[in-house]
C-alpha cells in the first residue's frame, strides 16, 4: 500500500459519523437518518435480466433509499447479456416498492416516492462493450450520467456497476470530446466507481484512458478470486446460516409484503452485485472515500496487480494488464468472536481466517441482519420492528496519545431506540491503520470501556479501533464508531 492510501483523513471520518445525527422532518423520530446533504449519491448500472441477483440487489438497495441518494438506475448489457436491456425488470421492483414505501416511512423518514425513482430509470445501449462506445452512441443513460455530474452538488457520485460499464464509458467519451480539459477534470474528479469485476471490454478501456479515476475492482473475470464473491460464499469453519436459501425465504421473501415477494430465488449466487454499494451505507464503520479502512463492502488497497494475478474466468472478457494503480483486493486476518454460555459473554473463535474475501464476510451477519430488519419495516409497525442502536463516545473519534501511554476508550451512554439491551465489542483493526501489530486489552473487549497501552514506536503511527454496539432485538442489529488513535514517539 502506498503512503497516500494509508493517510489519515479527518474529514472523511467526520462524514462517517454523521449517521448519529437525530432525525429531522417527517417519519418516526428514530436515531439513524443521514442528513440529505450528506447522503452518498449512487448511480446504478445493471445488466438486469442476466441473473436474478440484480433484482435481489435492487430490492436491498431500495430499503436504504432514505440513506442513499439513488440518482439513477440504468439498464445495461454485459458479457452475460450482450444484445438486450431490460428496464421493465427495474420497474416491476419499483412497483413493489411503491406498495411498501408508506410503511417504510413509519420507521425512518426520507424514503423517496416510487415516481421519483421511476423518473431516474434510464437505458443504455443494447450492444456489447466497446461496440457501443463512440460517435452517435449516446443514450439516455450515458447522458443522464453527465447531467447528474453537472448538477451543483459537491458530493461524489458513486457509479455502482453491476454489469458492463459501457454506458459509463460512453459518458466519459462524450465528456472527453465535448468539454474543456479543466471542466472534464472537474467532472471526473467527482466519480467513484465500483465495478463487480470486468463484465465487458470497456472496463479496461476506461482505466487505461482515464488513469486518474477513482476505481475499485478485482480486475478480470475470475469471480472466484474476487472480494465481492464473499457475500454468498459458504465459508468452512463459520456459521453460514444467513446466506442460506432457507434464511432468505424466511427473512426476506415470504411474509414481508410485495417487495420481499419480488426477491427471486438464487440461480447462481445471491446478490453478487450488492458489494458495489454496501460500503457506502452510513453505519459508522463505512468511510466510502477510504476503501483501505474497511467496511461492509470489503477492504481495498491502492495498487497495481501483476498481470499474472488476474485469473482467467469463463466469460468472453479478455484479460488485460493493469496499467495504473487501482483500488483492489486487500487481505485481513480475522478471528471471530462467538457467544459464550458462561462468564464472559463472548470468546474468540479457535480459528483465524485470512485473505481478501475475509474483508467482506467478516461483517456478513451484521449486514444480513440489517437487511432482514429493514424488510420487516415493509409490513410491521414501529413498535413491532427492530431499529439499530446508537453508539456514543465520551471523547473525540480522533485521539493523539504518547508512545507507551495508558488509553481508555469510553462508550458509556450508548443506547437503543427500542429500549433493547445492548452489547459492546471493541477491537483493533490492524490492517486499517499504519500500525499493523494487533493491540489487545488487559480487560474485557465487551465492556462499555476499553483500555490498552499505546505501543512503543519510533515514528508516528495510526491505529484504528472499532466499537460495535449490538442490540438484543430480533434480528440483532449493529452500529459502529471508528476511533483513530495517532501514537507519537
């Protein structure tokens, strides 16, 4: 990882903390709404109709439509769906959302109407990859990307690519052809791109032609190596219940109204596209502009992978060497905490796990439970459903301490809007900071306070500590606070 990729960014941390601000406006006075001016903006490119997982991902995304500003949903092609586009699939799911949106507003305000979202559904070109990029190839989808970029809005625009990115490639082609160099640079600086591997040949063209773009990807199409595949992989040595078909049927599909009923059965792997937006959901852990800090969508480092490491998959997309640094796979070592029957309420798993996919599945039960709770919101009253807890720190989220100093992190006063009992878990996240040796406590990790000794260092380092607060409602919900400790010699 480069030093720039590791650099501490206080502004990004402040933005991540905004999810704890109180609700304003309509809806139930819950604790977890993000201010409209700070909601992350997302524009989705989806090869809807190629695999039911796009429909599944859209169902989940709509449940966060009050916390994520969905600026567009564009039907596109991909290597699996080369000559047709299916916006009708998108509209079918929006029809289901329309029926549950009034009930969602009982739980949190800010859910847009279905008509607002319908107006943002656009189409790309029904051609594969670079055959659909060039003169006279503009579409409603590519022009919409430019229009959204040109809005008077300083927020980054995340392009969440679930299929092929040739609609984005066409927008970039037009910007490059029609805008001044200064204006093109200004617009492109707003872009944040997360693609689910490479699903057409325009992906490599984009990275090669616009080397300064913020781009997250496992390059190539060897999906088995990708970080995102961990959303549906069965992992030996852990409980995989929340990714089972039985769990999906019980908690998502059946008995949760028309939006749950619109969630199709798994054909290959469920929700392979969801990691393209999991990392921007405001939850206190995610800091979207810092992929190397880790979050629900995985952790990524700015690097230039070797051509030999780009595996050969089964699609028609040819491998190409990576010619510039990209945000790509990083590795975590993770030892899960498990419930304990007696004495301390949690204990460490006897097994540790390492690898790039660990960076995502380590949070899987948390985001699956969050999905299930929001699906409950489609049909249940506020009193019947569960809502996330509210972590509270009794000190700043950024601390500077001396080498060897005794430090206490304090979350006393964290709460739950439903009055549920809450549990605490503190842990050091070594890979997220510049101090990569695990820092442990001499006390308990599951108390409201966490004490440790700052490491003895010869140069300034940063250490990321995560507070996870989990309620005892059903399903159990978690929210986080990230504390960045700078240790000076």
